[in-house]
C-alpha cells in the first residue's frame, strides 16, 4: 500500500485543469487574513477547514460557493496573489511531481470587489510562473476564464482582456453555469479568440446532458473539454468518436465530479470509457484545496476504484502534455521527463 502511494507520488504528472482560486490553503487564508486585517469567520485552522473544505458530496451549491467566497476574499493585494500562486506551484512540484502545469483563473471572480488591476495581476501571475519555471523546471502557463454566471458583458470584457494580453496567456476557458448560459451564446467570442490564436477549453458536460457537449463542440470548436462527464451518456458512442477523431482532450476531474454529483460514485466515472474509446483524457484536481484533493489522490482513485492500471496513468499523463496549450518546445521538455509506457 505504502509503495503504491510512493509510486504514484513519484510519477511525473501534467495538470491541465487547476483553478488558482481553488488553491488557497487554510494556513494561507489565516496568514493573509491576519496580515490584511480581513474579517474571516474563524482564524482557527480546524474551524476554518470545516468552512472551506468540501469533505463529502455537496448538499447544495451554495455551500460550495460560500467556501469559494472565503478563499476569494484573500486575493487582496499583489503580494497575496503572488504568495498563493507560489504556494500552488510548490505543492504541485514537491508533493505531486507535476512537470507541466496550466493554472487558470477568472479575473472577474478573483478580483471582484478588490482594488487590484486586471492587467497588473495577470502580469504578476505570469511572471511568478515564468520565474518558477526558470528556477525549477516546471513548465507552466496561465489560462484566463470567463465565468458564464456573471453574464455576457463579463465574458466580453474577459475575452477583450485576453486578446490584449495574448502574449501572457496559454489559453482561454468558459466556465460554470452551462445550463443557464448555453454554448451558442459564446460563438462570436470563441471566434474572436480563434482569430487571435488563443486556444480554447470549455467547461462542458459537468451538468445537464450529453447534448451540451455536442453543442459546445459544434458552436465553440474548443481543443479541450473540461469535465465532459456527460459525453459518455450518449448511447451510440458517436459523440466519443467525434471527440476522438477531432483530437479533443477531455480534462477529467474525478473527485470533483463525485463531490458535485456529476457522477454517483468514483467507480461510475467515465474516465476508463474515455480511454477505451481512444479519447485523449487528462486527470486534474480542479480545486485541490477546496475539494481536499490533489493528483496523487486522483491517481490512486483511478487505480483502486476505476480499475485503471499504472500504464493507463502514464498514457493519461502523456495525453495531458499532448493536449497542453503550451508551446511545442515546452511540451517536448515535459514529455522528456515523463515515462514512455
Ligand atoms: Zn474547473
């Protein structure tokens, strides 16, 4: 048992789906809360843990949103943002052996109600990642998110911002509220991103049904799908064949899907079916601090409860690198550090 854990921990990994806002540890919340004189519901680690970590499948979405609100409240200064991003990178490298990391955030969510400038904050996050990469060899990139729940004007503002800062980002994502804000609303924005040469991933098929994934592929033509769970429900297998033949990568997040009821159990997660269908699939932790997970836990779940083998996880890791939005030379560098089979 101990040795399987160590095998998993030491396996070089690539992470494509990690939200910076979901990477704020409880000690960081307390530390930054004290430093900036913030009003937190508690400054006791055990008490605060209970308020910011989802330990069992959620009772209602509002509970999770409250957890995110506490984590979001500490993004109050550039120093705070830098500390959080640095801690995220340290965890990924030292505890999970991540060699390629794409970190994403929604500027309108992270910085809502704050005095921070979007451009300065992105510049700082980008510099922090670049410096870390130069020093420690973890290749990294930043994905900007439009939070659909904030409405179309917010998405337009975020796409404008992304196009203006094209050089600093690896890609773009439309996240959350897919049922209320269907893909067709974003067709024009997706085309703008394509014209600007910005690769797109879309949170799709986490809720609703498989038709949403079909609509996302048709309307937005993303290179990757976040979650994509519902794609496996399409009965004929045609949708998975489309995903496979288009070379679209599905960024799976198994523990997240279990906690939000996208799957009833880890055993029922469609990752093994994606792999059997020849679809390129990655494994991500989504919001590791809030969901109390990381890639070690996700990989162990895949081995112990989904019936996958180590060679499948090696393939998942290589698929993640191949589906990454980073430059070809950075991907080469990451692939060189990963096992071949
Ligand atoms: Zn996500």
